C-alpha cells in the first residue's frame, strides 16, 4: 500500500510533522512526540538522509529508536512529559477564557495523552533496568 503513495507526499508529511513537533515544544496544547514519531516514519519512506538525521539527533534519536524497536518510553522521558503537560496545560486550561466545554475537552485530551504515556512500557525487554 505504501508504495502507491509517492515519495514527495511522505517527504512533505515528514517536514510538516517535524515543524509541528518543534512548535509543540512551545505550545502546551500541541504534542511533540507523536509528530516527531510520525516524521520519522514519513522520512523512512522518503528520505534516508532526513531519517538518519532524525535518528541521530541527540535528543530525539534514542526516543524514536526505543519506540520503533520496542514500543518503550523510558521512565525519565515519560515523567518529564507528564510533568510538562501538567505544568503547562493545567494553568492554560484554568486561565483561558473559553467556554466550559472547550476547557473540559482540552482537559480530557490532556488526560488521555497522560494515560497513554504512563501505560507504555518503560524498560526494553531484556535490558535489565
């Protein structure tokens, strides 16, 4: 199926996702990790150079590799993510001037993301940590 979708599409998707991931570092509502993982997938289908760059990235490389190979989010990354969601999204939800249903929806999305992160394995099988 993936062969039918063109290389330029995946390259564009990877660039857009990478940009959204970097924007997500600054905006508490926009998640970073899913966009970076999607960018890695898209680059693997379109550009060996960009895929290699992303896998070799000091911060994201090990996280992507752990996720792709084992479905693992290391404990430090897991708790850092949860802490940032709580510290950045919590006050934003409380202080934003929006209808109650919008605040509740945002809180629900954040809660789902936190639940997903916390329920992922934290140790690579056979690693012994």
